[in-house]
C-alpha cells in the first residue's frame, strides 16, 4: 500500500515543525510539500497531495469558500480529478 501524500500549509514555523515531526513518525504518510502562504498552496497542488492540512492563518482572513474558488479557478484539472475520485 502506498503512503498517503500530505501537504502542510502553516504560517507558524513552530507549528509547522511540530506537524512535520509528528507526521514523519508515521510510516503510512509522506510529507510532499510544506508551504506558508495561500498562493504557494495553489502552486504546490501540482504535486497532487492526497490530503492537505490547512491552517486558517494561511488564508489571509479570507473565507475558506474563496480559497476553494481559487483552487477551482487556478487548478481546474486538480479539482476535477479530486471530485471524480
């Protein structure tokens, strides 16, 4: 069975390190990307994570719905593929 591919989006370096440390201990998970900004999250979606741990502070005080709309607009292939799985 292949490992779960994880993207971590967190602005706080200490929180990011804590998450990375905890997930590195899990054989069933691979951290494929760590990012600290909303814009970088969208760019890194090309890596096709299975899950994304998204801290609200990365959203720059914008609602989650607006962020999801950005993903749909800027990464439509990724969005369609995930919707069909």
